C-alpha cells in the first residue's frame, strides 16, 4: 500500500507518487443514500491503472503476430494476445464521498514480480483520505480455448513501469 498515516497528515503527494487521476462522483456511482457505492472504487482503480499504462506506453492488450526474439535468440514472446488479468483486488474505506465530489486517485507501483505487478491506490477528496486499494495483475498470454498462462514481464515493460514505483516505503494503516 502507499505508505500513509493520517495521524501524521501524510498524503499521497508526500510519498513521491508520480501518477494522479481525477474522477468526479457521478450520480450513477451512488447508492440510495447518495454515497459513492463501494463497488465504484474498483471501477475507478481499474480506470486509473489503464490511464497510467497509457501514459507509460504499456499496452493493456497487445497482439503479437510474429515471435519476438530476445538477446539469446530465443522466443521471448510467442504469437498471441497478451493482457493483464487481475488476480487480487481489495479496497479499504475511510470516509464517504457523495455525488459531484471530485476525487484524486494516487496510483503507485508497489512491486514488479516475474509476471505480476502490484498497484496501490489512495483516494483523496480535497486532501481528505477517502479510501485505499490494492490490485495485483498478472501478464498473461491469452489463446483461444486455453486458460490464460502467466508469462514473464519483458525488461522493456519493466523499464517503462519503473518511474511509477513508490519511492517511500512504510507500514500501511489498518
């Protein structure tokens, strides 16, 4: 998680978070009480992640028609469709937001594994901590009729994602 401590007054901007998306709470995002529905935060996290990937130049879905060869002459990327299915998602809520409120969604790359990335999200409204979330996505080769197969993240993609890595580390709050 983005290391934030509301008791210290730290915000995501204090944590060297390099990507921020802004969203307005639409009427469709609210429940009968006029509060943003919990499920909407997952939509916002995915949308902010996609926005970050576009900015980084990393395709969300990539179709490879010819094998791409690595330095050793081996196929790094066999033909097929590559994408980033989510294998885990969580969100903790700290405060409510309502119709027409504007949210800043701070996104940071917590870790890059062999085939997975872990994103952290912090939602703020005018500096007030609203929620924080976490999504783990795995780079997979998708082929018709077969289960998605986790594949290593190419070094070129890791390089494009590196600027979004969270610089400051710390314990997250519960």
